[in-house]
C-alpha cells in the first residue's frame, strides 16, 4: 500500500522506518511546507516524491493512504480532505481537538468507503492483550494509578522564553493532548469509561496545561490518572487488587510490567519485542482490507476523546475555533 506522509518530525521518521518492516507498506510521498526540508527528509527515508501543497498529494491517484503526523490543530482538516479525496487515513494522536471533530473524521471516511484510524501506539501493542488477561486473572481491581509524565525535550526552551510548537496551545497542544492521551487511553482500554471524573491541572503563563490529574470513579474501584510535560517521574503506574498488584513502568510502550501476588515472588512479563509502529501499520492495512476490524479502535478513540472533552471543560481549556 502506497502511503503519503504528512509531517517531517522524528515521529514520522520512526514510523516510516518501522512500518517499512511490513512488505505491504511503501512510503511513496512526503508533504512539507518547506521544499528544502521535505527533500532532506525524503532523501533520508528513501521517499521518491515531495509535495509542498496538500492539494497536490490529495490529487495523486497513486497514493492509497496517508499517515498524518502534523500538529494536532491540523489533523481535522487534513483528515477530512484526504478522506474526501479517496485516501485511507492513519492519524497520529491526539487525533482531534474534540470528540465532534473525531466523529466527523470517522464519518467522512466511511461515506467515501475509506478507513480512518487513530495511530495510538499502545492500542496495537500485543502486550496490551497480555496485560488485560493478567488483570482478569488477578480479580477485581480496587485502585489504579495510571501515570504518563515526561519532561519535554522542548521545555527547557520554554523556560528560557522561547515558545516552540510543542508548548503553543493555539495548535491544540497541551499535556492532556500529548501525554494525557496515553494515560487516558490505558484507563479506557483496561477499565472502560469511568462514571464520572474530577479534574485539576497546572497551567503555564501562556495558558498551556503543563500537568494534569483526575480521579475516575467506577462502581467497585477508583483510578488516579496523571499526565505531564513539565516533570519527570520514575514511579510508573500500578493496578492494585486485594491480593496483589501489577506495576507498569512505561504506559505508551506497554512495557516494564511486573506482577506482584501477595505472599509470592514477583514476576516480570517479558515484552513481545515487536518494533514500535510496525504492528500498528500492519493492523491499519488489515483494517483497510476489512473495515469491520476498525470499529473497536473507533470506540476506544471516541471514549478517550470524550474524557478529554470533560477534562478540558472542568479545567477551562479551549482551543482555537472552539466555543
């Protein structure tokens, strides 16, 4: 399947490198506003075509699908245009600014007999299914701490007075959109949507939410969800049961999993070792071939975005173009 790539950042380069391990995947074109940057990226990734206008890529009949790794604020319009042009769309998280945008993105793809899917890395990790099986074996969880906190590589620049894209809320950026989408995804994937949530956050001087937390309430348990771009944490995440716990050191990678049963030695779960992005690209291609496979992923994406909507409402976060 020939892919057009929108975005020239590190994530796009890593996606291409590992997705190319699938024989069905071919990076056929790159879209960049700067021809110089686009040509340099194309040369490094072995991509034959460079476009500087999205209309050109949309009109290319050889492009069957697009992978979108542009700023969050561009995802909606780019996805709609590419779906309408007859391309399958695989869009990086955070997939949209709100759930209404996401619904329109999915609907537009379906109306054009194409697939839209969010490129949420842990959703396609085979170790997620293994983790869910272990949780079922451990019994009823009583509490969970799900944490995705990472000191951003661009935060030093922000602290020095330079606001890069990663800390510009006008681009639909923020801790809840970046790291929060990972921790919220894991909450929903493991336990479903909570009955209600209680939120708080810490905003920087430009209105950017740098850190956030909420409590999710379930009938027989509660979950604490943390996410941050302005502090580092090595504590990881933990799911607590009456007779033990499960610790997870890396939520986005679904790795560093240890099982602790009361009165027994701890067990480490050996990771599957599949390269990041390889399996998600393979599953996206399978969804294009069999659209029914995409529906569970749509439900997960919609659940995550509904929670993000509520976090934004409680914390007073509004992006450009929102009421």
